[in-house]
């Protein structure tokens, strides 16, 4: 079996064991109890995944924290197999400040100024965010750059590119990934705001901006997936299982919405994410 299949199965096994539990009445924890379709899709989805769920009832915050850690580990493991596609030294972490990375280092000083001035803070808000998962690329040495030919020499050009370690650059932010186990309107807006912050406040290239979710309702996923500009794509923790789960309900509107998102390249499976990060 292909490695990505094995990693995906391990990912689902961990999600079931540590994030998903059954509420009273056998309702899956990602379901909106007050929404009939949400309950149906969630139950159908769990029937598609052959792993036992947790016997521990956990808070939404705890579920989110566990999703972040499990997703970070999955991406780090999968990306390690893609070095022949996208080489380099990479860091994978949870909740690191963007000011630690090359494109956003200037925000640390700006944030200190804003914190000292209440009027500025009210007007401008918080510039320095800490995304759920951040992936950074470490600058490389001249020896590594010169592996195939003498491209750089001492203090010679190029003198400003952050990929060159001798230019004393910080790691570059390669990707910012927001994890939202379920989606409500406020959570969708938070992810969009975070994405726009990364785009508008950068000095340099824009990092990959993605959202990982376990939301069962296509209509709620579409609130984040439809439109372009603030995020690259939404990734479902079990998209192929979700498609079958929605089809089993026979709800044409939900089936059509899900089809529009997948065919429109706005919704993908978690297994697609490490490969998309290699682009």
C-alpha cells in the first residue's frame, strides 16, 4: 500500500481516538445537535471510518488543540517523503508567532509600538498572529548552494535573498494552516481575517494559506471555501468519506454544494495538502 494511504489511515485513527466522541444519543461530536442533516452526515461519516472513537467527552478547545497537533505530525511525516520534489530544511510547529519569520519580522517592532498606544491599538488591532500550524524553511549554506556549480562566493551577490544563510536571514514562512474542527460563521471569518493579515502585512512572498476542518455540513464548508483571495484552499480531514456520507443522505442541495467545491478546486482531502505544500 502507498505510504500516503498508510499515513492517512494513521491520521484518521488518531483523530478518532483523540478528537471524536459520541454525545448522548449516539450523536457524533462534530455534529450540530440542532441540525438534522448535520447529525445524519456525521453518523454516515463515522460509519465510513473503521476506527473506534474516544470514550472521553472533551471540550471544543481541547478537540481543536488535538487536531492541530495530529495534523502537524501528519504533515511533517508526509512532507519528509517529498524531499525529492521540494528539498530543503523545514520546521513544523504549532502557534509560533509570524514575527519569527523573514516576511513578518518587522511586525514585532510595530506591535510593540501599538501596544504602548491605546488609540493605535484600537484603530489597528493586533498585527502579530500565531497561526495554528506554521511551516518554515531554514536558509541554506553557501556550500549547499554551490553543490553543482560555484553560484555564490563569499560576500559576493546575491546579498539580500533570504534563502541564503550568509545573508543572516530568518527562516521564511512557507505555510500557515488554520485548524477548525467545526465551522460556524465566526470561525470562518476568523480564518479569512488571519489569511488577509498574512497577505497584507508581508514583506516578501505570500506563504501557503490553508484551512483544515472536520465540519460535516457542505453549506458551512462553503462559507469558507467559496471565493478566492484570502485562503488557498480548504482541506477536509476525510473528504472522500464525507462525499459518500453526504450522498447517502440523498440531499440534492448538499450533494451539489460539495460537488461544486471539489470540482471548483476549493475543497480537497487532507492527503492532498502535503503535496500542495510541495508546489
